[in-house]
C-alpha cells in the first residue's frame, strides 16, 4: 500500500506541475492529511510511514522538474 502511495503521489505531482505549467524555481505548495490519504477522518489516523511515502513521490517529481516544495 505504501509503495502505491508513493507512485500515486509522484504521478499526481507530475500532473499538477504540468497543468500549472510550473518551471524551474517555482514553488509547489502541498498540504494534506495522512489520515485523509488513508481514508480516515482528519487527525484520527496519522501515519509517519504514509507521510514518508507521499513526500517521497512528490519530492521526486519536484526534483525532476527543478521545482521547490512548500509543505504545510
């Protein structure tokens, strides 16, 4: 499941970067709840492992496109 979160996060970030036409040096602002990512109510199922998987995917996409990340 965690591997899928990383892959889905990567693909989603790439799609956002493309649609938003972000270029080198732009900032991708990210805010999400691991509880919600896992299908639960905000604040009820926090998961450092899920957070790491999601971040890893987003970071990879951002790095490939020379885009910075600002996380909430």
